[in-house]
C-alpha cells in the first residue's frame, strides 16, 4: 500500500499520546475513589466484563480516529479491476500456406470463421484491432469497437507469399502504442522512415494484448524473438497460436482468397506455393508450425502458447483467451474504505458508551 500524502501519517502519534492521557486519568480516578471506601468496594465487586467494557468505547474512538487519519493520507492499494478498456490485436497469418486443406475447407477459411465468432462474442466496449501478415505485416484495422468493420476485414483476407511473424508482432505493438500512452512504439521502424529510438515503459503488464495466429515459420522480416523482446519491454503480452497439422495437405484456396484489391499492395494477387517460395524442403517447412519459436515468444512476453490442429480446437483456444485477460492490476485510492471504517467505529463507540456508561 502506498500513500499520496504520507506526511499526514505523522498525526498517528496522537494515538499513543491519547492512550497515555487516558491511562493517567484512570489512575487519577482510582486514587480519588479510595476516599470513598464504599464506592471502591462496589466497583471491586463488579464482574470483570463490566471493567473492560468501560474501556471498549474509548478503544473504538481511537480506532475511528486512526482510520480517519489514514484516510486523510489518501492510501492507494493495488487491486484487480476489469480490463474494459483493454484492446486485443489479432495478428493473423495470411501466407499461402494458410491455403493448406488439412483443415477443411482450408486453414484460412477456418481461421476466418473462428476469428469472426471471437469478435462477435467480445463485450461491446472491447477494442479489437487486426494485423494481417504474410511477407510483410499490415495494420488492417486499428483498435476499434466497430464490429462491422472488423468482420469485413476478416472476410477480405487474401493470401500472399512469405511469413513475417516478427514484423506482425511489432505492427501490433505499434497499434497498441497509438491508443495506450503507457506503451511506446517499437524501437524497430518497419517503414524505414526517419525517427528516434523508442523508450520502453517499464512496469506491470499492460491490459492490451496481442493474439498471434500462424501456421508456419518465419521466412523473412524481423527476427520473432527480437520482436518479442520489444513487446516484453513494454509489458505487452503475446498469446501465440500454432494452427494446422504436421502433415499438410495440398493448397486449395478459393478465387476470392487469391484475389486482389481487398488488402492493398503486398496482399493482392495469386502467388506461388509456400511461405518462402523456395525448394521442396523449405516449402514443406513453411507449412508446419514452428512451435519452439511461438512458445518462446509467449514465454518471453508473459503470454501462453496454444496448438490447434483443427477448427474445433482453434475455437476452444479463442474461447479461453478472454478468461486469461479478464482483470488487470491498478493502483486505486481506498480512502473511502478507511472513512467508512472510522465512521462505523465512532457510531459503535457512541452506542456502547450510552448503553454501558449511563452513570458516572
């Protein structure tokens, strides 16, 4: 617990002073009572509980006074609060390997369907952003509560060559930085424009998270571990999902999924097979999830790694994600609690004093 005005706590020294004065007054009363033997004998004959209960109201008065003094110092405690202001960035792989038909009808369609259901199931005030990546990463939709815009962007995914997982993580971090002042932009400029180095903000985890889904391994772009360190330095958690089986099937994408125009530039137009367009071994490697790297990204940033081999498993993974980020820790002033405790103690003290000490 911390205090906004800690010097006010010095007033608590009045508590032991009050106790000392009270004890001195009690001894003075006893000395005065010796002059009246009969009164002294009557008090000595009283039950023991009648003795201590004479002091209970005073103890409650002191508790009330101490509580109010602590409240005046404006105490703050770290409490768990709902992350209603949190943003979720979905970083979705749209490389050509997502056309693999080992997940019916293909990985890309299954991922689109599950991601759309996830968006619909989120509370209305949860902001969601979308990063699509293949050889390059692009912020398709900045964090927003507009569900129609998000669903339209998911539907418009088009496959292209390459897999740049690290670049996707950095794009997602930069998207969070635009809306969260506690998160600075990544220190790696993906657009190669002039600019100074970013300054990471140290502290606890941010409420905003990145959910990264991919079915392969990085073939180009920023090293994923370097990108993960950028996210970790800013307290941004990355939850990674490896999608697809270890025995990929032929690539089968619809005409729309290989069309042009939905995502400008690098995301339009049909292309060759595989994430990197290399030889047979490299091509197959791009179709299989790099679980080791995804697990390292999650561990480094405080997230978790999940594997999903079909649409049903992927749906379960997405359903579990909100439960993992339902609350966050924040500093909240708790003066009201101490004021309430002080007021209650004072009321009880007055009531007991009137009930037990009706006569001097």
